[in-house]
C-alpha cells in the first residue's frame, strides 16, 4: 500500500477511534458511578442517613404522585406533623407543605412512577454527573482530561455519599452541569437550540435550589454579558443577542415558576417555603435562627467556617484527599501557563468560547461557590451538627466540577512533562522510551493514589455503616411485622416531629395507608388520635436506652395494644426483686392524688420463694387502688385514688431500696379514659425501670425479658375487664 494512502487512511481513522474510545470510557465511568451509588443507596443507606431531610423530599415526592401540594391531616395535625413541614392554619382547614421546592421531589416521584422505587433517580443523576463532568473536561482540555475528570469526581467521597441519599445537592448539580454543557455548545456552535436547552436547565436548577443555581451560573452570566458587550456595534450583535435571550427567557421562566409556586403554597410570591418555616434562616450576616438555634453570623465567623469547610473538603472529601488537591493545583498552574503562552485576550471573543475562557469559567464556579457559601450560615450548621462528617460539605457539591477537571489536568500535565523530559534525554526511540517511563510512573503512583483514596473513603463509610447497623436493629420489629390498618404510637426524642429522627417511618400523604404513625403525646392526644383514625389495630413503638442519633444501639420493642373497655379493669403486675433489696414501697398515683401500700414482712423475698412481689390493682370510674395489700397512707380519704374526667394516667410505682440507699423503681403508666361510668384503657401499660430515681426516660424502658437489666429484675402483667 503506498505510504501516502496509508497516511490518508490513518488520518481519517485515528480521530474516529479516539472518539469511540472516549465514548466507551464515558459509558464505563457512568455505569460504574451508577452502580456504586446504587449499591450505597440500597445497602449503606438502606434506612436512609441520619440527615432527616431525606424524609422531607421523599414525602413531597409521594405527595406529587398523589397529586398533592399539601397535607391535610385533620384531627391528626398535632401528632403527624412531618419534619420540616410548614403548618398553614390560616384557611378553612389546616394544611401543611414541605420546606423544599418540588423539582427534586418530582425527580424522585418520576423514578417511583417508572421503576417502582426512588433509587433509580439517584442512579441516573450519579451517572449523569460523572458523564457531564467528563464532557466539560474534554471541552476545556482534551479527551484524556475529560475521562480522568469523570474518574476524579466518581472517586470523591463527597460525590459517593451525597449522591447516595435523597437530598437535593446532586440532582441540582446535574441540572447545573446540563446548563454548562449546553452553554458551551451554544457559544461554540452559535446554536439557538443549545442556548434554549441551557436556559431550561438553569431555570429548572433555580426552581430546585435558587441560591445554588445562582452561584453556579454567575460566571457564565458575567461571560455572556461580556460577550454581548463586545459584540455591541458589530454585525455579530444581533446573533449574539438572540442567543443570549434564548438562554435568558427559559431561565427567567424558571424564576417565574418559582415565584408562582411560592404564591401557591405561602400566599406570597416572594416568600419562600423555607422562610415561612424559619423567617431568619436565610442569607446574610447578623442573627440567624432555626427552631430555637440562634447564631450571630458575622463575617469573621463566616471566614472561619468557610476555611474549615474547604479544608475538610480538600483534605477528606475529594478523590485521594490532599494528593488529589495537589494535582488540582498543578492543573490550575498548567492552565495558567498555557494561557500566558497563548497570549489569550483578557476579554472574551465576540463569538465562540475558547478553551482558556472555559477553564476560566470553571475556576469562576469554584470562586463563586466558595464566596457565596460564606454568605450562607448553613455551612456553619452542617459543621456544628456533625452531618458534614457523614456526608461531606454538601453545600459545596458543585466544587467537584472544577476539582475534577483541574485534578485531571494536573495528572496529564505531570505525565506530559515526564514524557517530555525522558524524550529529550534519549535520542534513540524517544517515543518508546517515553511510553515505558509513563508505565513506570503509573506503577509507582497507583499504590500511592489508592492508599490516599482508601484513607478518605474508609472513615465516612465506617461512620455511616455504624449508624445504618443501629437503624437496622432499631427498625427490626417493623421488618418482622405485617400491618393491616394499624396505628403505631412512636416516641419523639427530638420534639414534636414525625419522621424525626425515625424518618423510615413515614405516613402516606393521605394518612390512609396500611399504617399510620403518630406521636405518643400523652393520654389526651393518644385518645384523640385513636378516635381520629377509627378501627385500627394499635401498637406502641418503644426502645430502651438514650437516643444518640443512631450512634449507640437501643433495644426496640413494637408492642401490640388492646383497648380494654368496661366498668372495671382488674390488673395484676408481678415484679422481680432486684438483688440486694432490703425494703419495698408501693404507690398508686393519679392527677388527683396518691396512695401508699405496705408489703408486710419483706426481707428481700416475699414468701413465695421466687423473689417476686405480686401487686393486684383495680381501676374503676371511682378511682384506682391496690387490692391485695394494706393501705399505708396517701393524700386522699377514700379507699381508692380518684380519677379525673376524660383522659388521664394511672401510675403503679413499686420502689425497692438497698442497704446503702440505692433504689430501683418499677413504674407502670396506664393510659385511660373515664367517661359516663365506663373506663377505656390501652393495655399493657408502658413500663419503665428506673435506677436511683422514681421517674426516668427511655433509658429505663422495659422491652421484655431479653433487655439488659439488673439481676433480679423482671416484669409480668395481665388484665381483665368486666361490666
């Protein structure tokens, strides 16, 4: 074959092969990113993270699937208010709406509608983010940088963990990256279609997270205005103006949609739902507040917080940690050197978008995200509440774009420099020698990079795995129970919020699913809830141990309750004698008073040979009393302790004391309702076992004989109803 023909064929095939290689690499990276995120989302975060905002987005997604923007809980309002939902009671009926905008919930809803689950949205977004960063890296540098940029993003812990949870940061970045790719194509091809696509993407991003979109778009807006200004007075002005308007119009449509949504849910187009929830939870300096947490957010505090967050990001949450950051710095330096050698004009050209200008835009994104987030106190909260330790500084998620591209550029710059040095030193076969040197460099660097990567991924993985294991054991009773029209009372360690912290236990938007979860808020609320749901099987979810945000495990129990109803309830409670006890006292308590009862001849055993004390007690509309022991005092004259009308609580209190004054108290709290000569009670009573005090919290909850208690502690109880 003539050499000229071979050269011609080679020249035509080589670019094609390079394009195919890039496309194949892009697909492989995207699929790998999707697979890893899918695995993390369904395994590591099988019960969601401890960032309870996930439940907000998923509940809003479920509402959209049901065609709802509002929850209308009716009489259940006080016991089913979800975390981060705003209560609007200004109309005819009370309604609730989510703090967040509906775009990201709509993505999750679409995933559920098409696949039957929400995780597909996370997978698609992750694959898209990896691919789009790679495309932008190729646009700014070349194919090598593009593929490496995608790999750097994929390997970053911030990408891996934040992309695997149902929050808005990764999906909004996906929209931002769509905008960036479309903007570059529009500028380089003078394409109105790509300009429209860019506007739609940034408009959707604004609707999703306004400030995030503005920070990302700011460098592009500046560039667009500069290009338009340069074209002023030339024959290119009309085309440039049309292209700019094509971006702006759909972008502004996104702004209009945002304001329209605000008007629909808050009644004011300029009142955002997050501001309706917490009016001082916003941008700027001064006193910031959310849910009683107040901070004087000063510029000095903002500077310290930003430095801490960026240090965390670039040492712990990007690929290879500090080594990856060093490579990004090298990449920035190499880009600057190229720019100075090329003598690129300071101002952008009237048309097109040079590689140097695109690199400047990517750096501009890093600057705008850094400066903009310093103006937002949320970064301070993320550091203070420990969520950044588990998911990374997610407000800076868009920083993965410039990091990935310039870290990749740094690797290529180092490799090219090494090849150049070797090629210059060897006069014979310089290309072959350079390739061998590159292979040697790769063999040396891979273990170093791998070790750095393991060091940054292992800690957040272990921390999240610990919490998932705790959540798995906490929810185990629910996994083993099949509900059919059930009502479950749940505790509220963080206050009057449903799905906070137990966001895995979420209600259906219509509060009409197989199970309704309601806060256990005391006798009045418990019976109001019971009346509101009507004809459901009742359960009580409790646990033993302090709730530590899923750091330490608890002993959970899901107990089925009976609604006893009649003129008289006869109960028997038999409690074990704690080892070393020398005396015992027994009380019946109600809101109207108490009575004490004596156990004759108690010396650590009660004569039945089993080390237990049986207590028989009765509740009637006239009151409550112990029937198998002699009364030893109290603050009422009657034989029984009176009950208030309607909902109340009867407490049976059995306290054992040791020789040094140490005590163990059994407290049974019976929730009941007295009305028209009848008693209704939720049985069994909730039981706690308290040390050194007569009342205690969840740390003393009795969860059955398998719990961890002092020697001798036991509880058995039963009740019958008559009349």
